[in-house]
C-alpha cells in the first residue's frame, strides 16, 4: 500500500508527521511488516527524533544553522535562490527516507521517537511524502 501525503510547511524547521503516518499504517491492514516514509525532494529530509521536548528540535535546528550557514557567498549554485544550496547540503547529511518495523499493526517506534519532515528552505513550501506499508 502506498499513500502520498502533501505537507505544507511555513519555514525551515522540523515538522512532526508521526500522526499522519500512524493513521496510514493503522488503515493498511498490515499486521507485521515495514513502513517506509520517503520524501520526494532534495532540499528537505526525514529524521526520527525526540518527540517529547520541543527544545531538542530547536537545538537540532540551531546546530544545522551553525553547521551549514545560509551565506550565499559560500556557494556557486544560486539559481533557485540563496537558500537552495544550503538546503541541498542539509538534505545530503540527513536522510530522504526512514523505515520502521510494523509489529501488531503498529509502528515499533520507541517511547520518545517521532517522524519529522525537516524543511531546509526558508519560505513556505508544499512537500510530497510517500508512505509505503508492506
């Protein structure tokens, strides 16, 4: 079973998509298997991270901002805007997909784990994410 999600993001940052993926897994009828979540973009990514304390997400974003600066003078690729090349680098050091076991019809995420779309561009975007349950 494959489902495409369209996720609207307002700005750079981490967006929790766990609930949307959970609903798809629950409705899939798969009792034992895998769910793969894949983002169809090269300037955003997916990560599994802490979902209880929002300061973790803020710290991750601050770390990324320090590690890959939004300084267009550092990059040759500027055709799609000054935030595009930093977004490509940020996506390259994270992941385009996550895979989670499905056990008893539920994702086997740990107690404090959530699935996050990590938007790396500065402005609003519509992102496409494919959820495959098998």
